[in-house]
């Protein structure tokens, strides 16, 4: 009997992973620096500068909403080439802009284009990863996002400190053109959609923009992302209050390292043992991380919370996405992918606003402890949306198996 696994690290898998990393890199390279640029270059207020940064996020959300419906209609290759080409052009157009309103519009358009290209490539990679290695493959693939979120802000702040914001725009243009070159050497799979399936996706019905089968697990991950936003937004001010600023500066490094180390291991467990063996412990670890952070009195304890939280969050994100894909017919994988990320990004977006009010009532420590309790409640939510299903029901749908993909 041939027990060898189908290959995962193919040329196309590597090239798409690299291209997605570059897009995420551009995203966080600019998001972390345009607020300062808006204040210094356009004399914008702090609130308008924040808008210049966050409007990229709204463009990305709208793109994901539309991409899920249209990527198989327009074609994945066309969308990828157009998105990357215009991202390069926009990076250059930032430089001569002298009006704040135009700059903000370009930020929105930049987010829209990157969102379209990212959703397309993230969907295409699903068809490249062998079905029996979906969890493992998505675990490796999602590393590009972690690296992009870590290196983008680091290099962006470094350039701003030692140079000019034009350096950010030029670097973005260079990275965009490298991404476009990589895309030309990548065989992006197109899903063969039947006429009946195309007819079902016509019109402006909600089901043509949101994949219902992916929505329950996406809502769970949205709750997790909502909780995680408390750390990304308020850790710096919390560390000042508890006088652990130096440890806080290393928090996300530790978080990322343990996130990266754990993902491939849990991806294999997901494929061989099922979702529950990964999801239940990961939810508990994520909650434990908040509990430790809320009680931290020393730098070591704070970073211990970062390590535990990194293991929990990374595996929840990857496994939840794999569940969303597995529960969806193959020709609607684009909708499942965009639905998942829309809900997650909404959780990240509304979290700081709501949690800010919670902090004013409870304080930072109690807020983190309350979130630990909220995350533990997600155990029950996971049981309702997926955990109560038999492992045989957690596999890939027959419709997905039957779908033919041209490679």
C-alpha cells in the first residue's frame, strides 16, 4: 500500500505564500506609519490621521465582500494581475499628492485592491493544498500573515525614524512589482464553475456575498479576534500602568515565535485527529493567556502570557479557517474565505471601541480577566457551531470532493 503523502511544498504553494506575505507586508508597512505622515505632511488632526490609517481597513473589508462573489466570475488570474499592478501604481501616486482628501481616497483604494488580491490568492491556495493535508497546509500558509504583521511595522518605523515617508512608498512599489513578477510565474488554479452555479451566484442576494456554512465558525473566530484586539490596542498603556514597559516591547515577538512554532504541529493534529483536539485546548490556552496577563506583576509573567496566548490564537485562527473551508462546497470556497476574514476583521475593528468603555468601568486588569471569562464561554459556542459533530461529519463535503479544479 502506498502511504506516502501528496506533496505540500510545491512551487505554486511557495510562490503564493510569498506573494501573500508581500501584500500583508505592504498593508502593515503603511498602516503603521501613515498617521504620523498625515499629521506632519498635511497638518491633520489625530482623529483624521487615524482615519487615514484605518480607512485602508474599510477598503479591504469591502473588497473581501465583493471578491467572494466575483473572483470565479472575473477570473483569479485577472484579479491578481490587476490588483498587484494597481497597487504598484498607487504606491507611486502617493508621493506627489498634496491634498489630504485625495491621500485618504488613495488609502481606501489601496486597501480595496490589496483586499481583492489577498482574498483571491488565499482562496487559490486552498485548491493547491492537498485535501488530506488541509490543516497542515493552512498552518504553514498562514505563517506569511504572522511574518507580515511583524516585519511590516518594524521596517516602517525604522524608515520613518531614519529617513522620509517617501521611502515607505518607494519600498511599497518595489514590493508590489516583485509580487507581480512572482504572480506571473505562479499557476493560479481556476475553479470550473457550471452555468447553474454561476446563475445561482448572480444578483445581489445575501447568499451571493456571504457563505452561510462558513458563518457559524467565522462568528466564533470573530469573538476570538474581538478579544485579541484588547491586547493589540491596550497592551502599551496597560504596561505603563503596571510598569512593565520593557517586557511589553517584547510581547509580540514572543507571541509570534510561539505562534509560528505551534502552527505546523497542530495542523498535522487537525488533519489526523480532527478539529476538536486542536480547538478545545487552544480556546483554553487563549483564555489562560488573558488570565495571566491580567494578573502579571513581573516581566516574566507577562511574556509567559504572550507565549501561551500565541499558541492559542494562532491555532484557533488556522483551524477555524480550515473548518470554514471544509464545510463549504469547493466552488464557493472564495465566499467562505471572504466571509471568514470579514467577520474576523470586524471583530478586530469593533473590539477597541467597545472595550474602551469596559476599561473606563473596570480598569485594565479586570478587563483582561473579564475577557478570559468571555473566551472560556467560547468553548460552549464552539461546541454548538462545530464541536458536537462527529468526526465523519467534520470532513470535506461530497460536493467539495466532486468539484473539479483545473490546475
